[in-house]
């Protein structure tokens, strides 16, 4: 299967393949895990993200949902295309924030993304990509299709930057620089983050999405400057 052509047809510009050797993955109907995964990232609208620095907006909530729907469509279609070639594949749904008891999904999309070489994890706990900063949503398709794996990111490129840590209104970011294998709890107090969003933004119908830490990230603002420079 020509996965690069398949992705180009669907205008997926940022994707890669993760070697998941030694990582526990979801299992298929036979109870068998997967050796690798296709990780894909779709960019959020930079103008919408720029407006989130002061707090979540209705436009951000809709953009979040729109991209999740699109990621799910692409992931399911890719898995079906791979299976039609006689290989195994399983699409992982785009992550949603719901209740506090569901703060963590069955498999972190960001694990596949860092191992596929799409980016690293910032101090805000979000994947940071070179093309789009942290202004992306992620999808993952597990498979045994023989694909060449990307070069994993093995360190953070945030330097001494703490803009996101200082901007977090919940005080949920611990300021720790990411490295592979570091548990999310070392970077983010997820319960504090979710509690703040539930209390502060529930009446705005923003669900559990805040976005402030990603909105202020300098890597994201570079995307905005590039767009403004072309206008």
C-alpha cells in the first residue's frame, strides 16, 4: 500500500510511522498487539488558536470538535485500506476530554507521535511539532503493515522557556522538561487542570477544553507570524 500517496490525497501533511517495540498496544480481536503505528497530525486554525490566549472561545471548541471528527474519519478509512491489503490495522479514536475519571485514554497518541518523529512534548504536556507548534490534533492507526519508522524525538527543544507554565491559570504545569519515558504526572497535574476547567468554563459550554497553555507557546506563535507575513 502506498501510504504517502494515500495521505497526500487526503491533504495530511504531517504524519509518520512509530516503532512500538516494547510498548504495550491495544489488541485486535485475536488478542494480538501491533508492532507499529501510523501517527498523523492535523493543524488547528492559527487565527482561532491566537484568540485562546485569554481563555477558551466557542470558535476553539468547534474547531476542536471539527478536527476530532476529521481525524476519526481519516483514521478509520486508513485502517480499512490497510486491512483490505491483508494486513492488520486498528484506528484509535481522537482523544476527547470528558469526566475526571477518564483523564487518560487507553493509549497516548503522543507516544506514537514522538516515536514517529512528529515532535516532542512541551512543558504544557502537548506535542510540539516543527511545522505547527502545539496547534495540532493527533490520530493513531496501529498496524503490522511493513512501513519504515521515523526517527523518534528523544529530548525537548523548549530550552529554558516557561511561558506556558506561567500562563496556566490552574497552576497545573510543573515546569519539568520532557524526555522519553517520563510519566505525564511529572509534567502535568491532570486532576487540577480538569477541575479548574470544569469550574471555570462549564458555563461557557467549552467542555473540558482550555487551550491557554498551547495558545501562548512560542512555537505556535511562529505559525501565526508566518501566516501574517504572507498576508
